[in-house]
């Protein structure tokens, strides 16, 4: 099953964002993982056989698997048929951190800078995405609402 990546989000007066990575603002190496991303649905045997690095993070009290490839963490959709995660896309990895730790670090920096006031829970939900989008607008970054390489660098992480 492929989810649409062109869904627009809007949260009140916050920055609007899209998961359509085809525009000229998303050219270059930093956005290749996003432009080329397609949800992959496979059973756990396929993931274990085809991915060298899989880790499990707890999301809403359930283990959720991610695989690492070329500097990004990606969800392993279908590993557990009934698992749910609120975000379907790459998460830029740095310093060998797990995706939930990367997200928590981004949430902490956004909180410290006044963009985020939700829980520091390592979950890339809509409030975190909206805070990322607001930060990106204010700092002249391409608005992805995602944890991408330019945003991580701008936040002083990595």
C-alpha cells in the first residue's frame, strides 16, 4: 500500500507544508532520500534478509522497526502487520543515534527555541512536524516538516 505524499497539512496559523518533494526547493543531495522515498511493505523475514541494520523503537507502547540506509532511517512497514507510526518518511540520522533519539533531540532544540511545547517523546507526530515547518520558515530552509540534513545542521545537531 502506498500512502500519498502530496497531502498538505495546516495547523492554525502555523506554516503549511507538503510531502511533495518534486519542487526546485528540494534539489540536491540533501533531499534525494525524500524525493525517491516510496513506502515499502514486506514481512519481517524480508526485512531481516534484505537490511543489514534494523532497530526497534517504542511508539505508543509498541515496538516499531526502522532500517538504516545511506544516512537515513526509514520505517519497515509490514514487519509487524498491525504496527502504526504517525510518520511515513526518511529521518536523517547522525552520530549513530537511533531515530527516536534523533527526533527527541530535534524536539528538545525546537522546545529550547520556542517552536515546540509538546512532549519530548521521540515521536515524529503532527505537532513536531508543524514545529519543524515553523522553524524552517523562520530560518530560510526548504519547508519539509521533516528531519532533513539542513534542518539538523541549522539546529546545531550532528
